[in-house]
């Protein structure tokens, strides 16, 4: 059971989330300029915690359930150097 199962649209503010999505180019030796994609999501705010923001785009009054749910992590991605191995001192 989700923490927002008891919520309806009347309980939730409608919010806009501006975020940056990753972009992948799968062509070999591509000379294209690789850029991220700016995206906007609009929906009902189900959760705003230190770890994540959860927004829903649809609600069914027939089933009393949310759909089109998007979870946005608040933590930045972690980058770990794999190669070449780092040398310690």
C-alpha cells in the first residue's frame, strides 16, 4: 500500500516539475552534439520527501486509484571512476 492510496485529487496540489532528462545517442563515431533534454511534468503532487518527489497524471474515481505516476529522485547521480583504476598514494 502506497502512502498516497488514501489521497484523491481534492487532497493534492497540482504542480509543475521542471527537470532534465538524459539523452543517449547510439550511433558509432557520431559527430552530433550530445545534449540533455529539458522536460516539464504537470500533475498532482502525491509525495515530496527528502528522497523523492512523486507526481501523478491521472486518477480514476471508479477504482479510486492513481496512474501515470512519475518519481523524481532528489539525489544527484553518483559517478564512480572504473577505468583507469585510481592509484592510492
